[in-house]
C-alpha cells in the first residue's frame, strides 16, 4: 500500500496535507524519515509515525454514537449540524459515513463507519438484522398493536399504500413500547403508530442486533468500537430481552419531560 494512502485511511488529513507532511520529513517508517508519498509499505507490519505520533493501522473504523435530537444523520450539510460534526477533528477519518438514518428528532444508537460492506449487511432488509426502538406514546399502549404490527401495517405512500414487513411490538409500561423492525422506511415507527391511532412523542433507538446503546453514554457522545463488537450488530436478539433492558435502564429516559 502507498504511504499516502495508508495515512489517508488512518487520519483526518487530506491527501494534499499528507503529501506536504511526508515531503517535509514529518513521517517516519521504522524510525527512518521517508519523504516519498508513493513509498510502498505493509500496512499491518510497518511502524509509521506522523509528527511523532504512532499511526496504528485498521482496515475500517467504527464509532458508536448516541445521536441527540436536533442533529441530522448525514456526512455533511451546509446549513445544519450533522452527526459527523459531533466527532473530534482527529477522529474524522476520510470516508466516514453514518450507517443508516435516524430522523432529526430521533435519538439513540448510530454507527459511524467507513465499512460499506458491513453497513450494507446491517441495513439490507434481506439480511433481517433487527433494529430496536423505544417509543414514548401519547396514548396508552393497546394489546391489539402486537397482532396488528405482526400482521404488517399498511402505510400511505403517495397516492397508494405500502405494506410494512411484519414487526414485533411489546409494551414496557403504559405509554412506553419497544418496536423491532427489519427495514427502514421514512418515519416508519411514527407512521406505524399513527396508523393504529396513536402518536409517538419521543423515539430512542436502543439497539441494532445484540449491540446496545450504552446506558452511560450521553447524547452527543461516542466512542470507538472494534470488529468483535461491531459484528454483534448482525446477531438478532429476542425482543423480550430488549424490553427487559429498556425497563431496567431506559424506562425513565424522558423523566424530565414528564414533570
């Protein structure tokens, strides 16, 4: 792999900036200064430093973010704050993007990565990876919702209707419910509850597969995760386990808004 390409995949600097660093003598390999950007290296074996800092190779990068309300799920936007803007400058590796989408007013677990293959596997309906949402409802949960969602809800789509895939839905308390989805239509959770005569006041994504939103991770905060944790997002949970998790840790998530 070319040295400049290696550094581009591990840092937030542009290729032009990295070329300038290399030619100025700011990069070493095994302690020796290297000034040629096209120098070939073994990315997994080479000991590379940039401005005195060792650069550790990773084929892909993954950040688990607790997306706050008011931030859009996009890589860049000229007017609004995006989820990538929440990352520290040194973590804004070239090629990062949010895997999937959360509405601007929806909070919760969002994976930011540069791994397109994993993102496709996690989001494609044919792979049936479950996404779990905790919804605060305007009206009490009705037991009939479970069967209605399991049978597939019809949503208006333009001049017609579109059938949702079967979904599991369980109550956590009178006005809190967990919904398990295997697809991601526009405003789907809100539209599904609206179709049965209820209204979602707040929405929090608490899990993808067996990957959970950490209970101590504040909105807007994030941390780096690695392959073994990332791939837990591809293994589905039992919805009863997610309900128990929400009952223990997130049943009072919006407590200040209830007062």
